[in-house]
C-alpha cells in the first residue's frame, strides 16, 4: 500500500504524542501513525514529554503506564492539572490488564484504555473516534447558532494569529466592522422571525462575496466583522464599498407562516488595517469601531477607514 492510499482524512495536521519507554513499541507506533498522515511526537521518557509539553500542544496523547520516574497515571493527573493541556485526549496503552487498573486509568481522566498485546488498527480506530468527535465539537463551538457565521470567540483566536502573522511576514490584514443601519426597525415592524431571516440571508450574501480565506463573524445582534487576510486598507475599502452598493440594490424576502415581507436595508462600515493602524488587536478593533461610528454619524450607509496609529 502506498502512503497516499492509507492516509486518514482525520489526520490532517493532527499531532499525536506517544509516550512509551519500550523503544520497539514506540517506533512501531510512530511508523504506523506517520503512515496515516499524523504528525507524531515520540517520547521515550515521561520527563522528556513533560518538557516538550511546555511548547507543544498535541491533539492527543498515547500513554504507556509502566515507565521509569513518572508512571502513566501520574502523568495523566499532571496533564489534567495543567490549564492549557487538560482537555487533550489521553489513550492509555498498557500491559496492565486488570479491571481495577483500567478503572483507575479511566477514573483519573483517560479517554480510552487499550491493553497489550494490541492491534494497531484498533488503536487507530479508537484514536479517530475521539478526534472526529473533537473536530465536530470544535466546529460547533466556533459558529454562531443562528447564522452559522463564525462567533466572537473564534474571531478572537484568529485575530491573535493574524497579528502574529503580520509581525512575521509583514503582509497586512484588514478588519471591516459592519453594522446594519436601523436594524431594530425590522424587528419592530415585522417581528423577530423576519429579522432573524434577514440576518441569515445577509451572512450568506457576505460569504458569497468574499474569498474562502476571509472570515465572516457575527459579533452579536446586527454587528458583524470581516477578517480579510493579506488585504490592505485600500483593498478592504473597495470591498466594503462594493458590499454597501450591493445592499443598496438587494431586497431580502421573507414568506413564511403567513407573513410576507420585502426588506431593504443599508450598512455602515469601519475599517482598520494591521500594521497600518497598529499591531495591537484590541487597539485595532477600537479604531475600526471609531471609523464605524464616524460612518454612522455621517448619515449611515457609508464606509470609513480608521485614522491614525
Ligand atoms: Mg512501559
């Protein structure tokens, strides 16, 4: 079998730390998981693993129990006590086959417990069940429930990463803060179902107007932010202007539950660009907010770029 044909779909960029004091088993595990496309971090000694965990956050840990200095139980308890590491799934892989050993392993926070001798395929299947579930949980936790745009929590994560990327590469990104003008009137005049439907349609329109790499985020209510990587303030302005003009021409319709409505609306937007307007995430958002405020006070249905650094 060649490598491509065995690669797991789930494996993409996933890091699995293997902690096992038996070199032969360690190498077998490493080779097997490597072949399925995982990025393995093999550790022969638990103390070496603890050291590495200061810098690396694996997606899952395969953990032996009988090891020198720190046994697997102690190691698992230590991981569960660390804020950054405590959610990492742990799969015990051990020669300790007694029921009370298994119960102890699961009791201190192991996600699975496999006894030696074991089948590589079974280990892989169990690892993938855990990683798939985590992935769908992550997908849910980063989306806004109503519109399926990304949510504020995910935005904050990505904003930090973008700022780092700018510092490393010097390539700019822009944030476009958008507010729907007089949105409250839609809810007041037609009811929340219509307002919600307009928000959903608005997000679809935003998503279809942007590149795949751009992020559409609902910050809350009728406030949205676009995170445009590799985009100068000038380019972001053109894009926001185009969106504003599109909305000037679009009619959102709602026809359900006996209610029929045709909605026209406009947007106001404020733009801040990193590094042009600064390299601090919070300060950038404050500047975008200021620009949005200026667009609003100029009569709405307008786009403004932040001023100053
Ligand atoms: Mg051992």
